[in-house]
């Protein structure tokens, strides 16, 4: 598949692309949510964004729902335009079911990388992790479709697509409040998912069952660690403070003693440390 070979499609041809687009619009709705003082958009950003603290307190759905919520009008317009540029071609190529898997796995890869890289209080919103997964998928499809893995570089369209990926990553480093960690996590997840699982292509002998099992295990364990980061100081402190008695707090005290002092200072607020000391 050529990265440049896109054509116009009707919503009925690629329904999931337009369902995602509709979700973008709904969760930006400025009107009030019934029974709440918040607008639907504000409620979505509060309830559905990926925040490490909230995910670790049991709200694991945020690892996926953040990918349908955006910070402001410019944010949603840029991502909607990117979705319309990438989504229809990929959905036609992969089929709607596999496209849905790609979007969700890309969103998961983006949130896991973003929550791991940023502080546990940093909220992540936006579909760009899943959109970068689409870029990774297009790259994988091009690599799988040739005589050898770099055969696609003979085409100018594919080379310009690589330039687009690099330009987007550079912009991510330059523009404040953009999470390149989530972009890279989503792109890696989309690339691996497509290369190893969704499209076998001519290079099917290059990916063994062990490699596929390894990648699946890596994603699963990374997701579990994001939900239960048993070696992070902030997580251990919260568990310590919520423990009902001294015996229940003891395992967290022992674990905290193993955390380097620099990580404790970086991850734990002074007020939390004061509460720990007082106990």
C-alpha cells in the first residue's frame, strides 16, 4: 500500500473512522451535561483523561477513553483532520474490526508510555497516540508489502511519509504541553500490532510465534505496571496512607526504603511526605 495513495470515501465505506470523529465532536460539546454544572466537554476532560493517580486508584478505563477527549477546539480540529487523512485508507485496507483494534491498542500504547514518562498528576487527553499508531501501521504495511523490508523506500510517496512522521515528532518536542512519549508509544504499538499480527504480507516468515508472544506480553505487563506501579514512590506512599493499620502499612514502608531518594523527591509531594512522617 502506498502511503500517498488515499482517496475520498463515504461514511458507509469506513464507518468506524466517522464514529471516532463523532466521538471527538461529542466530547467537545460546550453545553451542560444533564444533572451537572459542568459542560459535557469539561466533564469528559475531568472523568476520561489519562491521569496516573486516578488510573492507579482503579479507573483503568482512562487508559483508553482519553483518546476520544481533547483539550480545546484547535486540538480537536487538528486531530480530526489527521483522522480523516489517515483513517479511511487504513480502515478500507484492514477492515473495520481490525481498524478498531488498531485504534484501541494504539491508544493504550500511547497512554502507557505517557503515564510512565510524565508525573502521576499529569492529565493526558487527545487522539494523537492512536493517530500515531495509524502512522506506524502504514509504515508496517509498506514494509511488509515489498520484496524486502526497505523496498518501500524506492517510492517517493513513502519517503515523504517518513518525513511527515519525523516532522510531527519534531513539532511534538517544540510545542509545549504535547506528549511525545504518548506519540512514540502509540506509533510503536501500531507498528508492532500491524507488522506482527494484523497483516502478514510477503514477509510472514520474519515474525515468529515467539516474537508475537513477546510483544503481547510486553504490552500486557506494561499496562499492568501502569495500573499497579509497585516500585513507584508516589504509588507506595498513597497505598501507605490508605492502609488501615500499622501491619498493613509495613510492606509499603519496606518497599519505600528501596526507592532511591531522587525518585522520592521527584514523585512525592512534600505534603504527602509530612503525612507519612507523622504516621
